[in-house]
């Protein structure tokens, strides 16, 4: 057998990583010059039970990735099967890197898209998207604003938020640098955004490289989302609140009246008026008048809650609305308001604030405007009663009584 004659038909260049087998599959030749382990290559070729022209093989144990081309050569009346192997490990590594990079870009795009869709929401609403991107079992966010710490947690169901009065137990979280871990949570963001301190941590059971979690893109996307959400919060707040008192303004009142108050199961409407405000404005100036308005507003803030809403409609006109409360609760809210105003007057005796309040309660098929009119009427009746008793707003540092 002239093996060279066979090889000349199969391979016209350098003889390397070449194998020849007879028609029965017995190895009759292998080249001496190889850059691949000949035994591993031949074992892989023999493991194939189907016919092929070109086949790729992976040997994870030895980190090999090679391609084998098969050619059948007719010589001397017999068929000889020739194989030539080519090492493509570097090419495969490059493909994997490209594939990994492509997947990373795709994941980041998906993450960014999910974040952008929620820009109109509260600034911790990116947590589900971050959990998906990082394949995290839990994502935790701490925010500190005006000394108040809020903890937001997402673990695959919903975002749970609650205020943390004990800031000391979380002091360690605010000391973390990006990439550091505490209690099984890895810090991926710790910075101040628009005056709010934000710390974001993830807990994951899936192996994800630190480099992936520390990708600057994650940090930048989260920071941008938080910044936009905080700015949006400020814009919305300013559009809905009265600047002097921080109560809701007339626009917010009209919006809630049509969307909420008219369809509440039960409702209590409170109408307020500050006694003697005009006289104080005219006599001592609007600085004192504004101080009187602010004190009255503080008494409303003291009883406002998730069910109780306070509004400054204009001037010294205040409205408070309690939804889905019982009549007994509505009466208690009024008593608490009066107690809050008394406490404010006791604390600041230089400026005494007297305010009248009328309350109307409705349930079932109530008509809101009728309740408002009834509350307004009752307010004026109390205003007359207070005036008859000489209980009116005054500046106590001035000897002249303004009643």
C-alpha cells in the first residue's frame, strides 16, 4: 500500500493531524506532526455512529474544540477513509465571547427598557427589573430622606415598603462600597441622588460574576431612573400642593372630588374658616396673616392620614375630607383636630389661632355637594358662636384685643 499516494489525493499541503482508516474502520496511518492530541481526536472520530463530511467536536475535560473533515479516497481498488482535524479552540472562544457580549447587551437593553417603562412610578419600582436582570432572589433598597429611612424589598412577588425608625441598625449598609457584601447581600449602588441617599443590594443564588453585577451600565441606569423619578415626584408634589401650607391645593381637591369623594362608601366633609384673619392682615400685615394660616394648616396636618385629606382652597378656606370612615371615627377626627389646634396655641402663645369647623357625614348614595353645603352652613354657625364668646384669632404680644 502506497499511503503517500492516498494522502496526495486527500491532502496536498502539510501533513498534520491526519488519519487514514480502511473500509472496516481500522486505523492504518496517523501523521507524526500534530498540534492536537492524536488519541483524543481518534477516540472522538470513532465515537461517531453516523456518516459525516465535516463534524465539530468538543472535549471539555481538555478544553479542546476541533473540526474534522472526512474524505473517501479510491486507491488500488479499495476505499480509504481520510480524516483531517483542525484546532478551532481560539475561534470557539471568540464566538463564546461574542455570544456572551451579545447576550449581555440584550439583557441590559431589556433591563433598560423595563426601567424606562416605569419612569412615571415611584423611584423604587425598578427593583423587579433589576431582580430579573441579576437573576436575584431578593433586591433591597434603602433610602434616607430628611432623616427618614425607608426600606423597599422585592423577592419575586411585590415591592414591600416600610419606614425604619431605628436607623442605627442599618448604619452598616450605608458604609458599604460597591461590590461589598453584608448578610448575603451584595451592594451594587451606594450614592446620593438629588439629595436622597440610596443603597441598592441584591441576593442571588445563581452564579453571576462580580464584573457583571458591577457593570457601570447598571449603576448608571439605576441612578438615572432614581433621579428622574425624584424629579417627577417633586414636580407632581408642587403641582398638587399649596406652597405656603403644604396641604393639597384646589386643583388636587377638584380632581379627588370627581374621582374619589363622590363614590366613597362613607365620607365626612369638614369645612374650616380662620376667625379674624382679614383684621390681622389689615392691621399687622400679611406676614402675621400667613403665620396664622400656617398654624391652622398644621392642625389639619396633625389628623391627615391615608383616609383623611387636607386642602387649602384659597385664602383662609380649608377643607378636609375623610373617606370610608364611620360616623364615630368622623367625630373623633374632628375632636383630634380641635385638640391639635389647642396644643399649637399652647405651644405658641404669641399668635392665637381661632378656627371654626363644620362637619357633615354621608353614607350610601350621598351627594357630595349637599354634604359640602351642610358642612359650610355648620361652619358659619360655629363661627358666630365663637365670636359671641370672644374666641377669635389675636396677637397676644399686642395689648389690643382683636375680637
